[in-house]
């Protein structure tokens, strides 16, 4: 069963034990509206209200508000077809690319190839673009209020389009397009197989959902889509019960591949809208807090270490009204790691 709105009253489609391995099949992030038979013009005829059909929600036994849910992304599988769409009015350079365009990818042997980009082979780095848990009723109202305030200030905010809600009972929920404190459309390309993601639990059972698989994506997802694919993901859950300190935003740890193993915090400018400076500042402050709390460093020392080794990445800059900046800390700098 799928849904495309966040709502605390959605009926769980199943229950999962901590430590249990679960394989979840997912639709592509554009709800299958584009196929091998699609043409460029079809990218301009999408019903974006259908975006991000998510598999879930799943009730994680034992999860309670105040806990932190740890999601281990154990494995991914993808379909043999993907697409990247330039959608009019959407993307970082939407003002310069007003016409629809469609790149169709054939996927085989870990590579994506396209007639539109005939000299290109893109290697697989599959990850889930949307991962999250349900907001509480109070959060739902708070998130909606602040996004309406951003709209009133002239910021781009996704229309609610309640008529496209799946299931219809979720029409009063939140669109999946922007990321928030409870996760969502993070589009963090480092969340490949072997990564772990930490999400703050706001409702009993957490109500976890996942979808929007990407075969590959550049940091930023600048035109608004990656190599969008259907597929499946295998996950396992752990719980951190009533931790003394909960990060405001999701955090994650990458495996040793690709690149070095890292721990990362994220920054989402939830009060400022599409402001990358605010997002970067939030990610960096979360990292400094983590270094103080976890390693006992003095705060100026933690700040200096960030300057020496932490990478700031533009994870996504298109999911209005919030971008995501990640701060990645390489774990091989610690003698005991």
C-alpha cells in the first residue's frame, strides 16, 4: 500500500519488530506517469500532486515519542528503466529551462545508458530519496503554519493539492515534497546500501515510510529529478529510547563505500525557506553539538575540527520551500575508530 501525504492518522500497513529485516517494494517518485513510451512533452503534463508514492506506513513495535529511530538501509534493487525529467517551473534553473525534456535510461549490469546522452554511462549508487516518519498532530499544524507564513512572504511553497492525496483520507496531511525535522524528501545521495539514518519519533510506532528510489543523483539534484526508478529496499530498525539529547534534524552514517566512512548531520532552513546559508549554518551547528556531546571536545575545538575535516554538501536545493545541507565528518580521523 502507498500514500503520498504525511499524516499521523494513516493506518499502518504492517507492524515491524526491532531488528527484523523487511523488504519493501516501491514505485518511482513520479508515480509511474512517465514510461518508455513517453516523449519530451509528457514531462510538462505531469500531475505533480501524485508525486512520491511511499510504501508504508509501518508501525515499529516499541517506538514512542521522544525516541530516535535508527534505519539501516541494508540493500536496494532497481527496475531496468529509469528517467530524468526537466519539468517546467521546477528545478534550480527553472527560469532558464522553461520547456519539458525527458532523458530515458536503460539499466543493466549496474549502469544506466540513454539515447539522449549517448556517450554517457552512469554507475549505480542507488538510494531512497524520501525516508521519514509521521509528524504528530501538533507538528502537522506547526509545519503547515510556518509554510503558509513562507508563502505569504513570497517564498515558493508546493501547493497542497488535496484532490491528489492517496489515500483520500490523507488529504489533510502534508505534501512529501519538502524535507522536515521528521525526514521526508531528503535526497541525500549518501544513503546507499550500508548507510544508517536516525529520525526523531513523534508518534507511537513511528509510522515509517520510504520511496522515491534514485539509481544515481548528483549532489543538489539541480533539475529536480535524479535517475528515478521503481525498485525495492531492504531495511532493519533499531531504537534509541528517550535519549538525553535529540538532534533537531535527521543525521546519518555512510558505509566505507563509496569513499570514506562518515557521520553526517543535516541542516534544513525551516524558518527561512530556500536559504542555503541558513541550511549550512544549521548543519554545522548540529555537527558541533555532536562533537561536543559524543567526544567531549570544547566547543571552539569542535568548530576548528569542522574547518579542518568536515565537508559541507548541498544534498538538494530544489525541494521547495527547504533545501538540505549535509555536514560530513570522516570517521577515520579518530584514532579509536
